[in-house]
C-alpha cells in the first residue's frame, strides 16, 4: 500500500432494480431485512448487526440492475483520481448528501462501486 494511503473499507451495498418495491418485498420476506420508506428514491436497509447495511433503489439509467459495494474513503476526490489513474471510469462525479459525499465508478473489469466520504 502506498505511503499515506488509508485502507478503504466496505461500508454498505446497494441493490438497483427497475422494480424496487418487488425487490424490497423479496429481501424483507426472505432475509428479514428492515427497509425504511424511500428518501431520494432510495430505501435504506438495516441488517441489524448481522452484516453491513445497504439499500434498494430504482436503478438509474447508468446502472439499471445489479449490486454495488460502497467503500468509505477519507478523501473522495483523491480516491476518484487514484481510481481513474488505475483504469476506473467515473459514472457519477462527487454528489453532496446530508452528512456525506458519494460518487459512482466502474472498475476496469466492469464492476460498479460507490465511494463515500463522511463529513
């Protein structure tokens, strides 16, 4: 690991679906996940200490189906730059939400990831 670089940790997941209500019903019934009411068309999920938390949303045009892990970083702009230098493509630049910044990238092999920086 490069000097001064901090280890990014997986802090969540996102399930994108064109039928988010159907996905909510499935995951809550099958796995007992607690799903909150939508905020920003995103439904937060709590797995209640059994693992990492996440959410379900209607998949946007740039990621209609699939699962993305969320990786917490200390400096989102530095992490985006480092990712681009290593072959990643930025799908959505840094976005500002209550209490955190979020960006979406695709790694060089086609996997979608989210980067989160807490404020």
